[in-house]
C-alpha cells in the first residue's frame, strides 16, 4: 500500500468513524488527519475534550476547533481551549469573558500563559470585582496574583486587607500605595502595623505615620526607634493631625 493510499484511508476513517474509534484517531493522528476529523458529523464534546488534552496541537488546529458550532455552544470546551498552552491570543481573548471567576483565575496561574494573556484574564476579573460576593473575593485574595491583590486591597475592607497582607504575592509598593490612600482606615493601618512581615519596613512605617488616620499608639511605639532625619522629615508632613504632629515634636525635643 502506497503512502498516499494509507493517508487516504486514514482521512476516510477520520471523516466517517464514530464513538471509540474516532476518539482513538483524535488521540493519535497527525494534524492533517485531525483537520479532517473536525468535519466528522459524529464529533461530540467528549471527542474534543480528549483532543484538547493533547499538548502538541498547533494554533491553526485550535483556531478551527474554536470555529465549530459545538465549541461555541459548550462552556466546558471553552474552558479547555482557554487552558491550552497553544491557544492563540485572539481566541483566548474572545473566550475569557465567558469563563466563571475561578476558571479565569486558574487561567492566570497557567505555567505557559504569556504575560499579555495573563493581564487580559486579570483585567476581566478586576472588571467583575464589584459584582463578586465578598466570600468569593476573600477566597480569591488568598491565592491572588499581584495585580489582583492590588485591586482587592484598594477596596479597603478590613477582611480583605487582612488576607491580602498575608498573601506572599503582595508587593510592598502596592501596600505603600494603599497606606497612602483614602481607603486606609485606623483599623487597617493598625492591622498592617502589627503584621510581622510588614511592620519593620521603614518605608511603610513612615507612610503609616504620615496618614492622618493612624492611631497615636504607633507614634508612641515607633518614634523612639526612628532615626533623627526621619523624624525631622516626618514633622514637616502636612498630612499629620495636630495630635500626631505634637507627638512627633515632643519626640524631637527629647532628642
């Protein structure tokens, strides 16, 4: 049997087989045969699910899968396409709005996702945050990426702040911006000041002490250990309340 006749036979099988036989073809066949199999009228969700587990699928084949009416109407197949490492960016961007919250989040954590694709998935999540129940936001905060933590902590809810500050992905710059923002409250500022990971960061300490909502106890506890230039810089801040400024000035007199 010639090579051409073998290929012709395989193509015929790909177009006409069904059930387990078609499943076997999809798991083993080459790209050319797979393209033919996508035109098989017996093609079902379980066939495409098995096919999308193959890591060797090319972008052209994934584009073809995306165009199938079966795929357009099936949520599970959309999830499988979103999770495939070779899904082209345009196809991924089209699918992301259809995914549920934690499906989107799992896409963010895929090891082979490109930076642009990760940003796109994060952006969809951030856009949905106002409508997401608090319980789901709290769960998300425990494992969130840096970008998601930045969006979550901005909300200022003490329950979210507590979880965000415990997440190892939280960046100091993000926390600094929150401490300097109007969303920070006496409760959340004290929460950060007590946190073992963050309490000894000099930049954060100074930011906390220049927030007018910071309770005076932190001036009492921290000023004795601060260097004189830092205290002098602190006393010039126009954000301090009269009581805070008095605490700093009294410390300066004591030095």
